C-alpha cells in the first residue's frame, strides 16, 4: 500500500484527488494539507510515501515545502501537480528534489501509475513539462569537469537518456542487458552529481549536445 499526502490550497481539488486515488486498491490517502507549511508538518508526522504537492499556495508554496522535505525527510518523495503557466515553479521544484511533475488535469489512471513509478524511484514528467524544463534551463553554463570522467559507454547512455529512451530501449540500442544499463546510469549520475534521469536528460540536452 502506497501512503499519500495531498497538498492543495483548494479544498475541491483535495477532495477530488482523494476520491480518485482512494478508488485504487494499492493507494491510501492518509492526510491532506492546504499549504506548504502544514504539508511539511503533516509529512513529518504521518510519514507518507509520496506527497502530491501543489506549487502555488499561501503561507508556504510547494517549492519551499519540497525543499524542506528534501532536507528533513529525504525518503519521502514529492510529486508536483502543476499548470502550464507554472514554468518557474516547475524548474525550481526540480532543483529542490521533486521526483515528478504532472499537470493537474492528468487522467486518474495515469496519475496512479506515476505515483507507483515514483515510489519505485523513477522520475515522472507530464506532457510538455520536459520541454518547458529544457527551455527554462541555462544554456551558457560551463560544463563541469566531471563530464570528462564518463566512459565512452556512459556518454552513449547519457545521450540516449536525453533522447527519452527507457532502460529497455537503451539496452536494445546498445546490445547490452537492462541490468548493465542500470549500472551505467547509476555510475554516470554519481560521477556528475545528479539526482535522477531528468537532471541527466536536461544536462545533456541543454549543455552537452555537441559533446555527447
């Protein structure tokens, strides 16, 4: 059972999400909050597996709440629920450690699947959000020296991650096993000091396209 905390300043949104998600046999809503401050307090007390976090809220927004949870309870995963005009919030939430970013109108089954994937450690981005993250990322930064530490195979894997390929697709392209792909991914994330595949994809797409 995946335990959820729902955070949104609109009660109708919270109750709507509760109704949709409680219908899933493997999901349990254990609490709700109307702003980031209460969300952090509830999360630390209830210890949910995943927090569904709105970004624009009074008292404390979702970005600040995500940052606090990242520091105080890193085992709790945050899934940001956003709208298309929240570009800056999405970018900042990503930097603060959110594991997923979905639009508020995402169908319930897709939302449930994203929650399950995030619980397993995967990153989830809704339609159009990866492109917006790319567009808002800096393009003139100096590549870190750690890039030179990657092996040729790790560079190939990084380029395929940027192209949106799954581990299975990367394995098929490079004629290696999925386990080997996973090892390469973990290795390159560690070398580049990145948290997840999303950061790796943005890095490759915005800064290192010509070097990969």
